[in-house]
C-alpha cells in the first residue's frame, strides 16, 4: 500500500502529463501521450525529494524519435539526477540505435574530478581552516587566481588534453603555474601511478580538435585567460574535505599514496563556459540538419541520424 505522500506526488505528476509508477524503490515514467515509448526508470528511496521537471525531462528523452529512423531503446537516470537547462535532465543515461542525441551528451563534457590526500590531522587542518576557505574561494569560486596561458598552451589543452597543456606550460610557465610544483604536476600526469597505469583517467588525454573550441580561447597568438577554467560553478559541483576512515582496496590505495586517517580534498569542477559552448554547438548542428518539412520535436530535443553501413 502506497503512503499518502507518495500517492499525492504521483497524482501531481499525472496532472503534468506523466504516467508514473513507483515500485521496488524505482520510479517508472513516460509521457501519457507516448504509450509506445520506452519506460524511463530512476532508482530512488521512498520519500526522497523528486523534482517533477527532471522526471518530465527524462520522459521526454525516452520518447524522442527521428522521423526517418532510429530509436531510443532505454532511458534511465542516476539517483542524483536533476533538471538541465537544455531540456535533458543532468544524470540521464540513454541507449539509442541509429541516432545520437547531442542534448543527452550534454554540456558537462568539461567537468573535472580530483582527489588530493594530505598528511594532516583534523586538528591541524581546523587550526588553519579560515586560510583554507579563503584560498578555496579565490581559486575555485570567485576566480581571483591568475590562470593566464599562452595561445599555444590553450590550443594544446584542447588538442592533446592535460599532457599537451603541461608540455606547453613547462616550456613557458605563465600565471599561477609559475609558482606551482611543476615536477609534481608532471609526476601526476605520467601515467604510472596505479594498477591501471593512470593517475588521471586515460592520462588526461583524448583525441581533440582545438578548432571546435570557443574562438576567444584559441587565438593565433598572445595570452589567454579563461576565468572559468577548473572553477566550481553551480549545480552539483563542490570542494569537499573528507577523512579516509577505511581502505577497501589496499594495493590501489598504496599506489595512490592513500592511507587510513589521512584527510582528503575532493574537487568536482564545472564545465563552465567551454562545456556550455561546445554542447550548444552540437545541439545547434543537430537542429540545422533537421530535414525541412519535418515537424520539430515537441520537446525540442533534436537528434542526429546515424547512417549505419556494413562492409
């Protein structure tokens, strides 16, 4: 038997055009007017706050179709999903055949995660907590640090990722990097720190194309300052002080230099203007290639049709 609060929530969602059920800690949702669409699912504890807008965006994602073919096979969301400003809930996961949805890839492509450990006791940290807070405000929230780079360093960052950026900065340090521990940065990026050969996932490098970056960040020459680079932003991004209470994977922890009792600083930076620019660019490309005469999707979630061939 469903609690009254849950029944009230489901009725409210139904009034918004959603067919929603809750069973075994899972919300199943789809649009009332799209009975043939896959049912989208999200695992959430009973009583956990649910944002109706996020569920509506998830149902919209599950129901998108390209008039010329392809399909959405399945849609679901991670438990921390929340509304996105481009019409697709952040945290959505979608499986498609014959089509790609740039809005589902999203604008979070430039987010970053880092974990730093320090041999500090809680008492030592608390004694300098105010200094730490002020530095974090400047470095990650209010953009008062100096992240000036040469045009070459910025192009290398977009083309080759962290290794390319680091090589360029080692050749010609600028801004705050001048005061950084450059050998430490190089060591952290050399791909020899753990059982998988990575301190930074994939070595911090994937094939890129600097020509797809915002024009103001990749000039032909001179200096560039991206005030949003590696800063926190909003949404689910954070700087968090943690303590290592228990080590589960001892070989990996040893390779990473992580020990019980240490303090850990976890940073989740935002995609900021770069992610928003590139995500928007590909969404615009999908809209521009929409065949003339075909009705636009009601959800304004545009798809790109993939042409699949066999050799």
